[in-house]
C-alpha cells in the first residue's frame, strides 16, 4: 500500500466542530466485512451487535488541559506552551512545544500565574523544549484550572468551556493524553450500563495519545513511516479477561485505534494478550494480521492518516473507501466530534 491509496477529498463542511447531544445519538455506520453490506444506524444500536460473554476494550486515558498561555519573564511576551508528556514526575520535567519558538531559549522562565511557572532547560526540536515546572507534586492538577482543552488542529475554533467535558470519554480516569480516544466519546453511562447488564465485560486499558496522532505521513512508501511512541498499560486483570473471552470464542470489541494498537502490541507468541506497560510505536496498515481485535469501533478519519490506514487494515482498503464515499454522500460527520463506524 502507498500513501496515495488513502487520498480523498474531505470538504470542511463534513468536519464536525461540535459533538451531538446526547453523545450516543451520533450516527453509526455498520460494516460487514464478509458480505460488504453497509447499515446506517444510531450509536445506541451498537449493543445489538454484542452478545453475552463478549468483551468491550476501552481506553481509560484522560485528556488534560495541555494548552497553556504564559508570559516570558522581563519582556512579558505572550508564549503558548503546549504540554506533550511528563518526563520526570518528581522533578516536574516535561516535553513541550512553544510558540513563538524564536523567543524561547534555554534559561528563560515563563509565568502562567502567581503560583505556576516553568524554566526552559533544553531544546528538543525547532519548536520543542524541555521545561522544569516549579510546582511540586502534580503538574496535571496545577494546569487543570488554567489550561485549555487541546482541540485537534482541524477544529477551526477556540476551545469553549463545554469542550472540557465533551472532549473526554465518560470513563476517562488516568491523566496523560493530549488527544481524546474519539471512538469512545459516543458512550454514555446509561449505554455502558445496558452493555454490562447484557453480560458484556468492559475491559479498561490505557494508551496516552500524543500529538503524533495528527502528524501527517510524509513518505509514499508506508514501510518507511515511523510512528511516535506512546505510553500504554495493560494490567493482568484486563489481559486475563480478554484472553478468557478469546479462549471461549467470544468476540473482542475494541473501541478506537489507540486501544487497538495497545492490545495488538502486547501479544504473546500464540496470539494472546500479556500484561505489559511501556511505549509503543506500532504502525498498523494493510495487510496487517490482527491477533486480538475481532470487532472495531472507530470514527471517520482524515485522508492519508495512520488512523484510516488502521481501519483499512481491518476492513479492507477498498471497502473502507466505499464506506467513506457513502458516508460523505449521506452527510455523516467526520473526525473527532463526528459519527462512528462499527466494523464486523
């Protein structure tokens, strides 16, 4: 497969700027791989395709308020500091992106309020810096009140107060993501209760999604593309539940490309999930042989993105392109705040 195989025109009018309310009233396109049948449903219908004993794997990462605005000491120049990842919790050291980068040098201090500031201690890339915060303890907690929701770059508007809740799954628990696992945004507590009541086991894992999820693929030969590394964690309890379902021939529904990459990274030689934590740069594209994922819930993605490549690997490239063409014709909403797809 080549990069150009995933090229298509996505009009701006198809990109959702706000989510539907309630969340589970989003549209759901159901793709049947074997027959290439396509159904148009509501997301609430997702439960109809699950049976007792199946498992639903969800990513419990939590999006933190990663976009900060501060002032440089002495000059008072306005600086945007986008938090990427925590490098050392004890010493409050973080990887960040700064803008405008030309004004930010090693040794500079940036003040966010009278309590929180950071000092630049290293350069990483043209816009990247390593900084040390003065805040002892939990930096996540410190930025929660003053930071802004890190909306994706294709949502062309400023963050609004509602985004803090909307751009977060209802089951988010562990701080660490700068982008939401968007397939999970459609679930409501009521729908999750119905799913559990039907006998489907909801299994949590973690993958902290980074800015790399929006990074364009710049090579035509996909074998030469390198994914950014992201931290993930699968507990013994979660791996045991997934493996039990697999042994029993029940279906494993995976919510989102992030959760899919995590479970497909942490596999044993005989194709089961092992408990593991670490970093993954796994790139899934056609014609990948999925070991764990039986069913995939995902959103409609950008052209030439690693996300549509993963969905294409699961459903088949031609079938995905057929579905996307139908979605645009029938006014499905695309990207993070858009509608969903269930691939069976």
